């Protein structure tokens, strides 16, 4: 900047500093951003203001994110203001975000600035496709948005507008309109907002209710600290069963475990007993006990028994592998039906039926057979193929028709055969090899032992998905073997596991393995 | 047209003298056409002008009263050719489309029209799909106007100004015997504003009059020697006439002080943002009261040399605000100034970016730099302009940048195209990756996650033609995808006909969803709905066979993923020669829901027995691998975190936007994924038999469940 210019007085050009009120609405398709925009325009026009709105709706329609933009200002001596068609970063009075990550995106676009912007945002999440397709947990960190809001917004009004709207039988646009009114940034009365809603024919009553609830919530400032409402668990009738002496014995044994691991072991024990029986729970605690011994001798006491904690979690998961018996059992439970009824909000006089999409293959049938017989059959590929052609096809199972339910019920009751089955033999061998590797590692490199236990997270799913997960698990353990003597082995193990959870086919994992092979 | 009604918007077309129109820009344009006394209107839908077509299609009564003919054209070339009605007859006509893509398709007919010239006023409304939110390549319509010599109007984004320019534009067209293009940018089309209406005008001369009294004049046809004469006419007669008309009628505007050391010349469409930029610099108020002289070109072609010279005389420098590249106006104005030996320096793309949106923020930077170079005193002590940079550089926001996920557009919930691409993914897993040519339409979203299918897209209906080079014997065949919209736009001949004629061995998938869905669900030849004003229900399969296709498979339920997969596999592996055409048909779910939802609600209310379907996931069966999502991408198929310390990964979950299309179940079954999906059928208003059957079954089931629960270990001890 040149010196001579700085000293000049700023010539006033009428009301040059007065600018229109600007409002940006960031929403996704189907969230009613267009309706909300029309309401605000109508509201301003009803007060004799000139209002202009713009948008690019084509993109929003199909799940993309879009911005609706409104400017409004009173005319001056009959002259209309010249209004802009796009928001200018740093010059937006109100930003309304119909989803939490979209609030974050509006901040990144510079629309939210601490000197002028009131940010009204719903903190519910609608996950983007990139967050959903990861084989692991790809959900974006909401804390980063909260942190940024604290820095960027002049005023923040953040709560679950979506839940509030659903609760009042309407859509989020009505809740946002109410929050806008409650925020008091526009010089219009509550009543004039309501006039706009009432002028619309469809769903006006539900919209008014939602508007009022959101308005009150903002006025009483009962937001910001409220976490998004969790889904209500369906009511499950307690099963009329007697306390079990053997089980009580196992529960008592939990006390032998170090404190940091007891909560996880309790959950693990519950899952294992539920999967098979009380004796299986004993087996779980037995295995956990020997892992704890290894932990202790590796100095786990100084590391809050991280190894035992991880073991309590992943051993339970490993022991409760997904087989046909488990699926049939889960599908036939009373608690399952009541959960679905709750989700569907089934009312009196409605009849519910569910259809399962099952695709059993000969592999699954073989897994249920006694181990010896299963192996015998496995060695006869032609017979196996012939059988597979009879079994392997998609089946639509009507769960609550008597014949199908009986079939599932019978399969679900076959847990007595489970321990002798081929699948159990395979799973047990796999489990023991994994535990052996972890125990061997924990003595020399404590963290590596923990990492190996955590690798069991890669094994999941059924059929094809299961084999893919299993192959990732095997690949990862083999790669760990290559570098187990390095000081940074645990780091690499973690990197391998994280890569394996990034994409379906395992390209990222293969990449990390290639890197390891360059120096291992 | 389609299932959506535009009855309310049609009412706006009836407004007359003394009424105020309030609404969208594109509707204001539609109304302006009727106020100008058009005899016929046509065009091809596409953002941002779809609304114009949709409303006119529903406005039969209004149009009939006025005697206006409306045609949904097969494509933009057909629309442009329609304007030939104004060559011989004093008929006013208008067509509309998305530009530049539509103008590309239409340019042959437009060039012929512009060469021979017109008698009646003709106007081409182009929705200039440029800048953020655009769905097409970034080019300018300006080039077409210049090369064929058609006048290009670029009005200020203000309803009053746009409407006025349409009325004047028809006069200009008639006065200079030249077609006129009116360019409106996306945001201006969707802009809410108002204007004072006039009565609609019945065309003085109607199409019927023309048909009954045919005329011809060989001098108006593009044939030698007339074609050479046309060029001279354009230069010697039509251009001067247009320049005179534009000056006399003051179509371009002067704003601000008469004198000044510097000034700004701009396209009309840039005006609002220029004013905002000046406001940030303290040089204008919110009502356009500017301290800098402005020359607003509501007509950007032709450039009125005398006006430019008049504006630049006595100025040290001018800034040209012209969005997009190349800088046609800047070049033209430089030429004017050099020829007239005027010494005002010309700034433009040196201080403003060559490409991209000219937002108020961008213009603020450009105007400030221009003034710093030429007249810094105007900037005074520089009031603080809005600036988001400090907050954007904050570490908390830098961190956020890594977190916020991209949100690419995808197929809607229940879209019938999803199972087609899921099947293609399954085939890909078995037979390897293939070369896939994509096309314009919703199905283009298959190039994005989770499908990641499709290598190129060359233009609407050109998916199949894009594989023409791949007509050799190889281990793999090419696959081309095209929608029903593209098929009727030109794909039948350019794609299928071409492949039959050249004995192409590839696979051609025609995605038939009963509408041109991507542009808003308009009816086409093969639409299944009955449309009183159009001839629908014409079979794509018959058309393909009629043009010589031999291997043709029709799938009437795309949701059958297994069958879709098998058909694709067969097409890729069969020994039969020639094109393998698969027509995969199911109704666009967006349109279907619009149609069916109210019917179902009413039926339930009336007490009819209705089965409503929805899908769900058993959360304790799901293991959180998300393979199902990678093969689907349905918006209603999401994930949720369970309150279970033993689980690391969120499980799949289906929210209540599910429409029960069945895709996820079919995919889980076809891909042998997992048994966690179920379909829940809820019978509303069940019959006595329904209730009885369910009651009996549930009594037995309940007994069995209680029996097993009694034998389970009492896990309460572990709760």
C-alpha cells in the first residue's frame, strides 16, 4: 500500500457501508433447503424488503451438497438494492447447516467468520459415501468440526435439529426456520415467521409445532451441551430363568483378573456363554488366564495390562465366530423380533413378516458336519461339487412362517454339535496359532504382542467376505513375521492393520507389505 | 409431463397488466416470451432451463388460448431446426437449451439459420452452465454467436432487465433479420426476483396462417450463390442494422458519473457482483450508486464501437470484466481503441483470473488491483474488506480440512440403475476390468464411488459411439452404457445403428428408466405413462431390432442382480457376432415415489390392505465389513456405531428413507455376502385371514422362543 493513499479521507458514497443481510443455507438433497429459502424470502418480502435467493439445485438432488443463498434489504426511496448471487467469504451474517459435516464444509469455504456470522447447525450426521465404504471405521471425527466452530463462529446454535423435527413429525427445514427466529438475527417477530409457514397448505401444522419447539429451545439456550439423541433401545422382556450356579462361579473368577481388564472380560464372557454354553465361558477364562500370565511376566503391570485387555476383547470375538448355528439362533430370538417392531414403529393391527436373504454354500454345510466326516468330504471334490450345486443358491426365508421358523429353530439349536464340527476345529486351530504368535511376541516386544492380538479385527463377515478378511489377517501376520525383530515392529503392525481396514480389495495393505519387503 | 405438476407455476403465466410476478428467473423468461407474442416455442430440457420446458408442457390451456405451439424437441438440433419457421414467415419463435452442450448439438442448424437470416423474430434462450455447480465442460456460448453472427444478449441479473431485453430482443431480431441468443447464467435462472407484468400477446401471425399460405424464396436457402450473398448481407446490412437498433434503444447501459479517469466495462451478467465489489471498496452504495463510471454491456455481441469509444474517451484506463476464456471482449475493445487511436489503457485478464467464476470476492481483488495501478486515490483509506483468510489459516480449521469428507453426487435411494452397476461390479470381479464408455445421465454417477465404473463420456447419447474404435477381436469386449434419454437424443443412430453397420462386437447397455430423469423426469418416446399430448410407449427393444440389432436382451426388473449379472456375462462371452444389446428397464424411483406415495397413503387411509416393504440389517449378525455398501452406495444404507465394547467397527444400518427396492438384499444374495439383510413386510389393514394366520404362527413361535430362552444360561449375572 502506498503512503499517499493511506492519508486520504474515505469519501462516503451514501450508505456505502450498509450491506444486505446475507444468509447461506448449506444442505443436501431432500432436506428441504429450497422450502426454507422460499420461507425466508417470503418473510422478508412480507416486511416490504427486497429479497433475492439463488441456488444450484441440480447437484443437490442426488445426495450432493449445495448452497442456497439469500440476500435481503429494504428499498431506499423506491430504489431496489443490487444483490449478489453468491456468498462472499467473510461477509455472511447467518449460515444454516442441515448436517454437521456440512457445517464444517461451510467453515472451510470461509462463510463463517468470527466478526459477523451466526452459525445455526444441526449436529446430526449423514455419512458420506467415503465414510461408509471403509471395511473398518471410516467415520469422520466430529470433534474437528466442534473445534473449528468454536474458532470461526460469532454465535453458535448447535443441536440436533433433525431429531427435533422428527419428534414433531416434520422435516429439518421447519426446525431451522424456528432456530433462525429464535436466534433473533433478523428484525422480524416470531409471529411473522409463523404467518409464512401457515400460508403454505401442506404439513403446516406439523411445521408450526417443529418451528415452535426449535424456537423455544434456542430462546431458552438449552442446546450446545446436548449430545445427539441416541436411538431408544427396544424393550426386551426379561427371560424367566433361574440364576445359574456354574455361571456364578465364572463371574467370581473375573475378580482374579487385573482391574483394567475386568470390564472387557465381563462383556467377553457374556458373549462367549451366549454363543455356546457356560463350559465354553470357562474355556474362555482359562485361555485368558494363561494370556494374563504371559502378560505379567512381560511386565504388563506397568502397562496397565494392555495385552490382557486386548486379549479379553479379541479372544471373545475369535471364539464367537459367525456360523450358521449362530445366525439361525439370532434370527429366531424373541428379542430380535421386538427390536424390528420397535424400529418399524409397528402399531396395533398391523401384521409383520420378515424375509431373510440367505445364500448358503456347501462350505457352510460342511462346517457343521463332524470334523472327520467334513474332512472326508473335503477330499472328494466331485461329490462336493455335486452337493454344492444342490445347496448353493440364494434362498428367501420367511422367518415367521411356521415351516421356515422351525427349520431355523432346529439349526439354531444345534450348538450341542458345534464343538465336534469341522468349523470349530478349523477356528480353534486358527485361534491357537494366533494366540501363540501373540504370546511369543509379547515377551520380547510388548506392544507388538498387543498389536498382533488386535489384528483379529480383520477377521469378519461370512462366506466371501470372511475369506477376504481371513486372507488379509493371514497376510498381515505373515508380514509382521518379517519384521518382528525390529524395534519399530509394533508401529509397522499397526500400519498394516490400519491399511487393511482402508479398502475392500486390500490394495492399501498390499502397498504397505511391498514397502516392508523393501527393507525386511 | 412426468409425474410432477407445475400447475402453480402455470398460474404465473396468466398474470397481466398491473400484476407483479414473483418467482424464479427462468419462469420470468417464460412469461416474457408470452408477453412478446411468440407463435411457437421448443427446446430440449437440461439444467438450468428444464423448468421452462416443464412449465410450458403443463401450460396447455394458456398456450391454446394464445394460439402458441409448444414442442418438446428430440434434441437441440431439432429445436434449432424448428426455428426455420421464422425464415419465410413473420412468426416469432423461441427455443431453449443448456449451453454450451446444447449449442454444440444445435450448431449445424444454427449456422444455416444465421446464414439465410430470419423474417420473424427468433430467440435462442441459452442456460449458460458455467462456474461452480456446473455439470459440463467450461466453455462459452460467445464463440457460437460470433462465428455464425447471431446477436448475444447478456442481461443484468434482474428480472425487469431480463424481461425487457427479451421483448427488445425480438424486435432486434426482426429489425436486423438475425437470430438472437439470450444468455442467462445458472444462478440467474434460479434467482428469485420480481417484475411488473404486461398482458400476454397473441401472435399476430400464427403457424396455422403460415401453413395455409406457404411461401418460398430460394435466396434464403444456404446454397451457392445465395450463401455468398448471405455473408455480404451479414456484413453490410444486418450488422449495421443491429448496431443502430442497439444504440437507438439503449440496450447497453451507462451508470455512475459521466466523467472519470477510469471506468469499468462489463458483461451485463457481471453487474451485481461488480457493484458488490465496489461497495466493499467504498465506491458504491448498496443501491448501485457508484462513483466509478460503468458501461454495462447487456449486448455482448456485437460490440458497439461508437459506444465503447465514447466511454473510453478522456479516460486513462478501463477495466474489462468478462467471465471465462478466451477474452473475446477485451480483444474486441482493444481493436476498437487502436483503430480509433484512443489511448485509454485496457485492463482485464491481467488483474482478473482467466478462468472460473467472477464472484464478488474475485472481483474485489481484480478491481482493487486495477485501481491501485491506475487511480489509487479512489481507494481512499481502504475500509476493511471482508476477508476469511485469518480464520481459514487457524490451526483448528487447517485440521478440519483433513476431516470433512467429499460428498459426490450419487444415485438416489432405490434407484433402478444401482443394481445394474452392482451387477457390473460382480462381473468385474469374475471376468476382470473392462473398457467402459459412460454417457450423460444419472448413470454417469457410476464413475464415482462406490462403483468407479466408466472411462470416458463424450456427449449425450454418445456412449456407444465412444466405443467404435474398440471394434477388434481381443480377449475382452468393450462395454458402453447409455440412458433412454441419450438413446432417443441420438444414440439409436450414432450408437446402435453405427455398431450394427460396422459389425461391432461390443456390449451395449441401455438404461431405461422411463424418463429423461437427469433433467427432471420428462417423458420421452419410450415412457410407459400415458401422455395425452404425446405418443409414448414406443419400445426401445423394437427400435433396436428395427435398426438391425440381433442379440437383444430385455430385463424388465433391474433389481434382479443375479439375472443382470448373468446377462452381462453372457453378452461378454457369447460367440455370437455383432453388437450385444441389453435393455435394462425399471422406473426411475424419484418419479415412481412421486406417483405412488400419495396413492399408497390414500389407500391405507381408506382401509385397503397394503403391504409396505422396508429393508433392515440385523445388527448382531452384521460384522461391519461394509462390503454391501461398496456394492451399493444407497443413501439409505448407512452405518451406525453400536454400544458394545467388543466391537470396533460400525455396523450397516438402513434408515427410514428406505423405499424397499430390494437392491441390498439382492446384492447380498448374488454376491454371497452375509445373511444380515432382511426385508420387513408390514401389512396395513390386514384381512381377518392375515391376522389369524399370524396369530397362530406367533403363538407357536412364541412358545418355542420361551422354551429356548428357559434353557439359556442366565446372562443377567453378567449385565
